[in-house]
C-alpha cells in the first residue's frame, strides 16, 4: 500500500486525543486541537484510544494510520477520494481529499 506523503507530512507526530464515530464518518481529534474527519463505509467496532501517528498509507478505499507503537488504525473510506478533511485547531483547512 502506498504512503500518502502529503497527509503523512501533516499529521506525523500528532497524538490522537479522541475518536468519535458518527453515522457515516469518524471524527479524529488530535491533542494539538486539530481535527480530521474521515467519511467511512462503516465505523470500526474496536477503536483504539490514542496513539501517535507515524505514517499514513492509502490505496483505493483503504486508509491506514500507522502508529509509533506499531499498531495500525485501518479505515474503509466511503469512496477512493473526497473522504478526508483535516482542519487545524483554528478550523483552517490543512488537507482535503
């Protein structure tokens, strides 16, 4: 699976503060106050509690956040594109795909 270089460079080193499942999306809040919304085909049942992002990999509708501790948060996006939004702590758009 290919590394998403742009998203990796933006969120590498950020620590997940919370994961909030919503009907068709997952809201990931980082400890720095930034938020990433991922439109998913289904919300994973066993969501981890935290972790620091090491890298992001993406292929088709699979989005994986690799953590520093070796774990991976695997998400199935609703579509291959237009499913990820990242906003900084002020609500300014940092990334959209």
